[in-house]
């Protein structure tokens, strides 16, 4: 089911599958903000990532001695959410545990995704509540793909123009490790602090940043000066990724979580970057998008 919101500046289409943005358009220019292209390039647009972010080694984890099959970026993006609220400018969806989720992740939860259109962009929040009787570990993130035209016109821009810190990942997308030392963090080495050019080369399986000092990370169009900013305040990690082949979009992904280490033992309790949620508590993340 597709839910539609609009105001004088923007139109928004949200799919109940994954509670995912399928279209976010600037009505003033007629251009897509969120990529809305062919599934042959990528079958998603802006998926919500839960209960983990990034790649899972060998497609399984171990929880309390039992093997659970999990794939990259979690299962929420593939699940049908329930519409629980709608107004002229906002919509809210929820996913709760069911027989399918419990076969993948043995905990009770409520995952809420809310969108509200503003005159300068979109409030986009996700909330996890522990509705079970035991604490659990999890990750939460977003994966918004921003449409681009001529790749040479764009750059990634961090609010604070300070040198970036990179979590070292291997070409296969998993975290590099030195024995028990993981993650490994080193200077990114960008030519201009806080600025990353967008190029035909792309970012492989993603470039992962930590020690984020910036309240936002944006995609700047150098030609016209416009920028699309994603809230990154208080996030421990931000992933940057671009589609393979001819560049069609760049993803800015604030994450509470990381991929598996390449040398993982698959134990969920030892997976890097997880958050702990106590019984009855909520965890709120804000990955709002501002258009400037």
C-alpha cells in the first residue's frame, strides 16, 4: 500500500512494505530528491535497517546457542508494516514481532517509522520499543538514496570541516580486524577536510565513518549550491555508498551499528556496534532530511 503526502514544496510516497520512502520529489523543480529508478539498478530507495546494519558474515548469527539466518541490513525492509496514524502532513507505520521475525530474531519489539513533511524537508524518525520480558541487543539505521544527475557536480559534505575518521572495511564489506581489535579506525585522508568528492569510481561496498562531529551530512550540488542534508547528530557511524555502474544515486546512511567483522565468530553478543534496549524502554533515532 502506498500512502501519499504533499505540501506546497514537496510530495512524498511511502510504501507500507518496509515503511520505505518510494518517492520524495521537489515540486518547485520537478526533480526527485530520493532516487526513484529501476529495480535493475537497486530494488530499494530508502530502506529502514533493523535489527542490524550492514553485512552479516555467512548469513547467520548465533543467539543463545541457536543459529538465526540474517542477511544484509536486516529484515525490516522486507516486511509489511501496519499504518497506525495519518494526517495531512504525516504518516506513521509500525512493525511488531510475528512468526517470521521470531525465526530470524528471537525478541519482541515494536518498530515505528514516522514521516512528517515540512516546508524545508522531511522529519523522518524511527523508534524501537522492547515489548518483551528480556533486554536485547540490536542496530538501527537508514539508507536514503539521493538522486544525482551529472556525477561531477556533487560532493559529500560534513557540517564540521574537520578531518574524517574512517572505520576500516575490507573490499568484501566486512570490518577489518587485528586479532580481537575491531573496529580499526584511521584518518580517512580526504584532500579537503570534511569534503568527499562524488566520482564515477564510487565507494565500493561503502565507506564507514565514526567519531562524527557533524550534526548533518549532506549531498551538495556544486553547480547550483543546493544541498540535501541528513541529520547525523549523536550517531556513532555514517555509511556512504553509491550504486555500481553509471552513478544514479548516493546514499547517506546514519547508523547505530556496523557490519560484521571479517573474522566474526557469529556470536550476536560480540557483534561490534550493537545497542542494548532494556525491557519496556524505547530507542529513538532521527534521520530527517533538510533541503537547502
